C-alpha cells in the first residue's frame, strides 16, 4: 500500500493527508484474507492523517480495530521510503486516498514507474478516492496510458460538496478525463462505486475503499487459481 506524505492544502490552514478509513478498511481486508501488507510513502516514516477522518462520524470499525492494533500502528509509523521498494516482491499495489495524493503522488516519478511496471508485469493496481491521482504521473510518463480506461475516483461534485474544491491543485475527475479516461461514478454522491478495467481497479470515495480492496483480492485469487 502506497500512502501520501503530504498534508498541506491550498488557500487554507486546514491540513489533509491520508484518509484513515481508506487505509484501514482495505488494510484489514488484505490481512484477513491472509495477505502480507507492506506500507510505503514518498518520505517514509509516519504519513500525515487527515484530521477530519478521525471525527466520530467518519470512524469505521476498521479505524477502531487499528487503534487497538499495535503491530499495524507500528507499521504505519514506519512506512518504507518509496524509492527503496522492490516492486518485484509484490503481487499488487493499492493507493488509499485523502487529499495528500493530489499533491505528491500525482507528480511522483517513482510512484508512476511502479504503477507502469506492475501493470506491464501483469500485476493489478488499485486506488480509491483521491488515490487515483497517482495514475496521473503514470499517464504523463506513458502517452495514452489512461486513454479509454474505465475508472472512477472522487468526483467534482463530491469535491464541491466537501468544500475543498478551492484547496486542491486540480479537480481529479476533470484531470483524469483530460488524460483520456472514461470516468464513471455512482448516481448518488458519496455512495460506493468500484470500476474494474483489466488490471486497474478504482474506487470512488471512502465507502468504496473496502469494496475496491475486495475486488483486488478477488482478482488475485483468480490469478492464483489460473497459475495452478
């Protein structure tokens, strides 16, 4: 799982970072399915967490589980530096959201290369909410990478409802469409929606984090069966 190292927002003193539930929901889906999970971020160490994601109304069961899980907390506090990751050791990569990826992973060349290398090696890449911003760098590095790809992410409408549209460097939906993506979304904002296109799995918003992880697990299990 690749997490953002960025917390500052534009035109505000409010901070962002990783949306906690978008990390914890998928993390425990993977752990409970028997997978080993390594955490990485551009700067390594402990990623910033969006303080709003810690507010009671956004707390999920996985958040509470994480707060009691010393092993998981230690892993989160000591993420590996992204440049030190050996992508050949992993079967898949997952990008949680929060606004952080809009600022750092969207322009991170190491992250972009990891995405391209994984997909070219036949390994799935999943991202949720603002996590798909990481695909922007991959698209800049490989012309046509997102052309015609069916995908989703945090919508322009959701960003405006969230009152953060003036605090981010771009609107994710618009930017992905500019790069050729066929962007889809749920009829009702803030409801779960997951899109799968080949080896690329994307989730729209926080409620899509767990379902996106389940879609990734299903893909990995099918791949395992085919290899047998």
